[in-house]
C-alpha cells in the first residue's frame, strides 16, 4: 500500500519541556539534524512510492455459452438440472428461476487421503472424449450424479459421484479385471467353466484379503495379478429403470447398488459392479490383425417387450450383436458403415434406432436389417446428426423422435421417422445441439448447445426457448474497446459491451453471432467482428449492420493461423481469427483459421480472398502463422512457427501488401512453447517495431532486421502477454510462479521507465501461464481474458508515483539539503 505521510505529534500544540538529561546532546546538534534529515528523506521516498501489487477481481461473464450436457434429477413436483461447462457446474432448481454456479468440494475423508479436491476442470467433460456423447460421461441416475474418470483427468482410476447436486463429491472404486493368460482352445458351449478366451471375464480375488507383496507359502500358487480398466475409455450406459451400466473398450459391468441404498465410501468393487459376459462378441483372429482394435460402443439391456440384448462394436465398420434371453453368447446380426453415436429403442415397440456418421437407421426386425431414414428437406450428404432423443408415448401423444443436427437445427417426427419436420432452424454460426436430456416423469425435454446455452421445450419438442438466466458459461475469444472507450467482449454467445462497473457484470448484447475477432475503426467508430463461420459483421455506431461472408467455403490449402489467444481451443476452418486495419488507408486485412488471408478495400463492408505468393506458401510448409500486424504504407509483418518443436520462430516482412515476402529474423524456440507478440506505435516511423518473446522485450529501428533489447524485470521471467496502447507498453510477466503487470514508457531511452505490480488473483487461486490469453485497458481498468473467465484490476494512477530514477534522485537531493541544513544549525549554535 502507499505509505502515508503523517505530521509529527505536537502534544496538543504545546512545545514539550526540555529534559535536563538531554543537555549533553544539545552541545552536538548536528547529530540530531542528520537523524532528522534521514527520517524526512525516508518519508519523502515513501511518499512517491505507490503500492506494488494490484488486487484482481472476477468479472461475471455474459449469460449463455457452451454447456456439455444436461443431467436431469427427477423430483417432486419439479425436476432439477445440472449443466457442466468449462466454467464449472450450474444448477437449475426445480427447472425455474436463475442458474446457480456452485463451487464443488470433496468430502473430509477424501482430503485426509490426499486425493485432492475436485475443481472446475475435474468436474467438466473434456472435449477430446473419443467422440462419446457428453451424457455418457456426465449423467444422473437414482438421484446421483456420475462422472467418468477419463473425463475428470484427475490422474486416479476412480469415479466421482455426488448425492447433493454436485456440491460435494466422493470417489467410487472401479471394477477390477483379472489379468488373463493366453487364450486356450474354445470350450464346448455346454461347459459350465468360465470362458477363459474372453478378455472380459471378471475373476477377482477376495476383496477383504489384500494381495501380499510376495508368496508366503511355496506350495501356494502366486496370486493372480489384477488390473483396472483404462479410465480414458470408460463411459456410462444409463438406461433408467433398466439399469445403470459401465462400459469400457472391451468390458461391461452393471451397477448392483439398489436405488435407495447409500453409496458407502468403503464399498469394495465387487459390492458395486457385476460383470456382464460378452461371450461371442469378440471378433475372430483379433491378435493377428494389423488394423484398428475393436471397441465396444453401445449397449441395450433386455426389456419386457424386448427379450434380447444388443450391443455395437466398432472396428473398420460397425458390428451389431444380439443375445436372446437364455442364450450364453452374442451373435452378430448386421454390419453397418460409420461409427455410431447413439443406440436407442422406442418404448412399447420392437423398433431399434442407430445414429451413425452415415445417417439415422431403423430396424423393425430386432436388428437383423436396417433402413436409412431421411429427414425432411435434407439429403444424407448435407448435415450429420448430432444427438437423438426418443420421447415415450403418452395417452395424449404418440412416441416422438427428436434429431439434432451439427448445424444447430432440430427435427421432429411423430410417426417413428417416416417424416421429419424442422422445429428449430440452423444456427447462423453452426452452434450445434450437442446433447438432449429428457424427463419421462414430467414429459419435458432439454437441449445442451455449443454456445447458445440451454434450451427447453414444454410441448414435446415443437417449440424451444433458452433458459439462460445467470447461466454464465460463455467463453471469451477477443476483447477490445469501442469509440467511447467502453469495454467490448467477443464470446461464443455473441458480442457484448460492458455497461456500468466491471464487478456488476452488466452486459449489453450488440449482436448474437459467435464472435472470434474484434476490430474498431478509429475514424468512424464502426466495429468489425469476425465469426466462427467466416462471416465479418460491420456494426455502425447508429446500430446499422452489414454482413459479408468473407472466408471461402472450399479448402484453399492456406497456412493455418493460430492466434495466441486461441491457445488450446479448436476452431472451425473458416473462423476469423484476426482483423487488422492499415493506419493510413481504408484497407483492412483479416485471416481465417484455415482459409487464408482476406482483404477489404471499403473499410470492411465487402471482402475478397487474398492469394499468397506461391513461393511464400511453399516456404511456410510445416508452419503456422501466429501473429501479424500492418503498418503505414504497404508494410505487413508476419510471425510463423514451425510444427516441429525444434524449428525456429520466423519474422517475415512485406513492403507491397503481401505480394512478396522476405524473412527478416529468426527467434530460437525455448524448452516450452512461448508466443511472439508484435506491435507498432503509429506516432513513430514505420520501421519502428516492438517485439516480446519469452524473457525478451526489444525494439527494432529497421523493420525487424535487427533488435535492441530493453532491460527490465521481464528479463528474469517470461512474458505471457504484450499490448501497446497509445505510447504505453503493457506486459504480463511470470516470474517464480507469480504474475506481474509491467507498465513501460520512454522506450526511446537507453533504459526505459517501468512500473512493476504483482497481480493478486481472487480467492488465492493463481492462474496458470497457459490460461492467460488477452489483455485490454478501458475506462481506468485493465482486463485479462483467461480460461477461467474474465478478471479486472484498477490501472495504477500515474500521478501517484514518480519514475524509479527520479524518485531516487529526489531522495538523494533531500538527504543532501537536510544534511547541509543540519550543519548550518550546528555552526549557528557552536
């Protein structure tokens, strides 16, 4: 904190009486004068220093965004919903009102075992989940929430379960698989012996007798080794009243726990899981094959109206198996192309449905033959199905099929797939419906979306409305400021302007498109925003907007562009990742993720593709573009990085608007990835370029051919972000696992002036270096965009502190003057 400069006490305005014991010191007043000078100098030095840290606070994100799935816990009189997202877990109580963002915690017993406390990342499904549906990884059954371990990425091979809507979580042991010897010859089907040739056989040692470290009796055979299933391949098969199953790559278990039984923390695996034999479902000669290994995909248990089980297995094609009641083995009944994403039945009928990458198939003869279904107004080549939901028949309604497409459209059928009707149009930015959730008890259906939040239908899928009150699951993609210096935020749910103070989180939606890049035109104040589907929207200050589909739809073979702020995110090929305007003409450049550069000659109203020089394209093979900037005239700078970690980072320059390019310098790569940031101050000459990379902040006076390093606190750390605003350079630096904001000025001097502030993250939760993506300054605040959300802090007041060198100079001068004053007093009293 800033030291306060207090006046010395005056004892009520009276001069304190002289103490007789001080008489000897009165003959040497210069000592007291010198001491007084040092004290005053210390106070002066403290008065010009401000606090060295900044407290950050979280800014509530706009409503909506991406959720992975919706888990439904049926209750009376209304159901409750739990929606996992990258921002954590949200609860919708009784399916009404606002969503509650919860902070999960582990039980005390778990903390004593040092198993770690689950956090937001551990309780949300990962994106790379081997193309399984999110509801196979995060689901609700018998008033409990279940999370698969391969999704939590906690490093343990146990499940997370919750009985209080996700507020507290406990770990549930996985089943144990006995390691199998070499496959013996096939045994007769009439034999009662276990199938030793099946690698799914579950032969567990008694759980109450731990396996010894070594044999205790030479006459006893060694204990059979055991192993646990690979958590990366585990997912749930939630069939409601028909049971709750756990499926691995080649194993299947059923939960034995009754619905009203408590889930004990000390439960043994064999108390919870019953192995389901898969005899007959393994493909022949698997050990001799060189192609993909088989993997179980989906399973349907037997039902009163369906006295047989079904499962699917994927290798090069999709193999469908069935086992009739009383039969010991599965038998293959059909083979289809593509990978299946869902296997479902229509209650009360013998119909079976499979949704695959090749379309939606229906079988009316217990899975023996399959017919492809087409949805209304679309052909099979247009858009793939993303999720399927079967709504059970009621006395008033027939069974209903709901099909979500990857473009966000929803189709509905009341005649078991003979005809589909579009009930929700495709999303402009292809924010698809990723999963359905259904409550048969309340005859209500929900949809989780990739950017539009949660949708709900109260009329069996005929109409849909979003229920996003306080569902703040949006993800920031770009930040900036408009012509009035108001903060702008581009997200998967739209473009927003901050209204009021940051901590209030009040947002005004400017447009609902999924935004990936923002640029504000300085002269007119118009906002250019790029979308995930390659469209660029120009929004005038009057509110009028125009849309141009800038990025081409067909692949162009252009070099990929990966902006630092999209670190770790998967973007569609046409997504606009950068927009830059020339400072002295109306020409604007944009880049898509995989469709190459674009140019506009009318300030972003219309766009055309810009072909790079073929020789330059060849030189960029094996690289991707990570940064570019435009300068006065026809200068453009590019930064490319090789896909090979050992390849250097390269700076390229063009003097003719990108027609020809020249490599001007190379930057060596460090032991871990580090972004390169470029900036140019329009008030300086066009050849003045600034660069931040790793622990280096440098300036070039010749267009990047040579660099002069600027020394500062970043030299002992690593620069995570760099932004040039007017003539102020903002750097986010990490040093010894602590992040700092460094404000740099006077870069023309041999040693620039800087101010260094430690960033204090809220709730003592630091942010990993890879989580920080972007920085912006507006209205006296600076904003940091991170994987965990948006954070803000007050920009330090420049008038509260003098530059470092001047503060020291004032302190020295103060000491000298007061010392001379002390000697003057000494002479006067001598």
